[in-house]
């Protein structure tokens, strides 16, 4: 049983995670591009009764390994395949990451800083968003934290070496099941760069590394061996080679310049990342090994992904624990009254408060308020009140000192998350979600049954499949479409606006049944009779 001094912070962190991750978890639809793909894969695996290969639209989907799909199937078995159930594994993993970070920092510093690190991690923008969405990057973030954290504690003498390395191997294996080789590369870079920078490479013991490798292999290998033994070599190649090495070296999408991630270090981990420069300030005391590890962690992962041709901002989510470690040290010094850090914290709270008050005032301006769509008027009025109250809290507490500023900032962030999760984000479904269009499509199919096909969609465009709960054949040639369209039976064709012109002459011989915006595109449904 945990001692009382540990139970209280852990309970506080659990409540903090619940307050941030759970409100409105199922009120927002699944959005493109990733949520509906992964969610639909869980649905089809459950329908097919398989645990080995994810399926989307009846085809093997091998872009990501199996860990999420196993957790999703377990959640679906208990709670169904709705939005909240499919996101629940990420909520649990996000909470696990906060607790792991608390344990890591507590082993190497003190209770207060560990608590601050956990509070910061949970409320960092991208970590928070991914804990409320279906994103594989959160899984590799948490497994990297466990792998690097336990290895570091073993090296630093805070855990028995063999136990630390065995636990590190456990999380390395889970990381490989979550996102393939990246699950080992991210924590490996952090620890290796730390040992090189601190000239402690000789402290690595082959026996400990072998023990970690054996555990990682025992966790991850059975799944990949099962794929090979059942003739799924193509799935293995796609999952391990093409989606990792080929994407890194010869990317076919998301090609960005080398400096792409530099602004996202601050944007994606806001608001706390704005305090990161204050972690660089020179200090009289020597930097602790934990802070050196965090800087190596941050730099190593950002540089690694910057070398990749394919870049997306969530790829660097594994640096979130490192940023939380560094910012927690700044917050602790601010709490203790150090002038520079205290001013920085109060300035951050004031900045956020003023921005919220500015948003509230903007919603009062007639020219701005008049542009709010009629169905968002209620949300705008609620937002005005929320922004005004939370802005006043942030500014008011900042004026009273660093400790009230920190508490006020935490309260402000939690209030914003509740408002966004319960009220604001679900309203965005009108533009982002395919569900309204699918409801129109389902009504048309019920009224006048016929076959449904799509034309020219991205192979894994799953939002329509998920919300119609049916697989949809996807045609790619005009010849195939024309044969169905001119056939003796009623045919419905789902097409997006960016592919409409090439088949419009054919579709104009029929009738338009439905049209709705979906994300950055417009979905249209036509019938041949």
C-alpha cells in the first residue's frame, strides 16, 4: 500500500486527468483523418472476430501496429463502438503517462516538483488533445516515457538496476507494438544522448541491456511472428518497413522543411512551453542529471524527426514529458519566490487572462457578433461568459503573486477544457464531421434502396464508412462508374467536391440527393434514378 504522502498527490493527479480528459469525451464526432480510420478498424475487427490484422473497408490496414486496436476492441466489448468508448484507451494511457512522469520526477527530486510535472504534462495542449482523441502518438509518448524513465532511474541508482532495466524493456516492447521501431528509437535516443553528454556511456552493462532486450522481445515478438506465420508478409512490410524507413527517407506525404518542428515545440506544448526559455537561464547550482536528461530527450527527438522527410507536428509529442520536467523546475522556483521565474509565471497568467478578456470583448462587438452563425449564437454567449470569468481569474490571481497565479492558471485551463469539450468542439461537427452527411445518405437509402459506391476517395477515407456502418466500394475509373450508373439498378455515388468535375457530365444525367461540408471538403451524393 502506498504511504499517505504519495496517495494524496496521486489522487490529485487522477482527479486532474479526469477533469481534463473526460468532459465531453463522446460529444464530439470522430474527425478525419485519423480518428475515423482507427475507430473503424476496431469496429471491423470486432465484426470479423479477428485480433491479428486491422481491417478498414474490408481491407487489411497495416499503417500502424496492433496495440491501440487491442485496447479498442477491449473497450468496445465493454462499452460499444461509440466515440467515447473508442477514445477511452487514450484517456487511460494519457493518465498512465502522467503517473509515470510523477513517479520518475519524485524518485529523483521531491514530491512538489513531481506533482507540478504531472499537472503540466496533462494540461499541455498537444498531450491533452491526443489524450482526448484517437492518436497513436500518445501511445509512443507514454511508452517512451516508461522506457527512458526506468532506464534512467536504474542508471542513476534510484531503482535496483535489474528491475529498472526490466521495466524499461517492458515499455520498449509496448512501444514497438504501438508504433513500431519509433517506440524504441525515441527513448533510446534520449538515454544514449544523455550518457554521451555526461560521459557515462561506460555505465551501460551488457547484462542489463540484454535483460531489457529479452523482455521487449517477449512482449512484441509474438505478434509479429504470428503475422509472419499466417502469411501476412505484406502487412509486416507495410507496418515495419514502408511506414517507418521508407517514410523517413523517401516520404510520399507531409514533406516539410528541416526547421518545421521549431515553432511547434512552443505551439503544441503551450501554454507551459512559453516558460521553457527560463529553464535555460544560468544558475549557481550545477544542473541535475534529470534536467540534462530532459534536454537530451528534447533535442534528440526533435533533431531525429527533423531529419525525416515526412513531418507532422504530433510526431514530436514524445518530447512532452521532457518539457514538463524542465517547466516543473521553473514553476517550483517561481513558487519559492525567485524573482525572474515568478515574474515569468505571473506574466504568462496575465497574458492568457488578457487574451481571454479580449475574446470576451470581441464577442460583444456588434460587427463581430453579427457574423456568428445562428446555430452558434448560444455557444458564443456561453463563450463570452466563460472567457470573461476565466480571464478575470487569470489576471486577478496573477496580480496577487506567483502561487495564486499558478493556481489561477490551472483553474483557467481546466475551465477552458470543459467549455471546449462539452460545448465548443461538438459545435464544430457541423463542419468537420461526416455524420450529418451520412444521416442524409442513410435516409435516402431507406426511402429508395439501392447500391452505394464512392468515387475517387482516398483509400482509407473512413468517416463515411464509420457513420454509415457499412463498407463502401470505392471506384477509381470512369469505366467502372459508367457501367454501374447506366445499369438497370438504382445506384448512389458518393463523391467529394475536388473530384466532382471529372465525372459531373455523367452525374448530371441523374439527380443530386445530398450535399454537406465535411472537413475542408464538400461531400455530395448522386443517384442515377
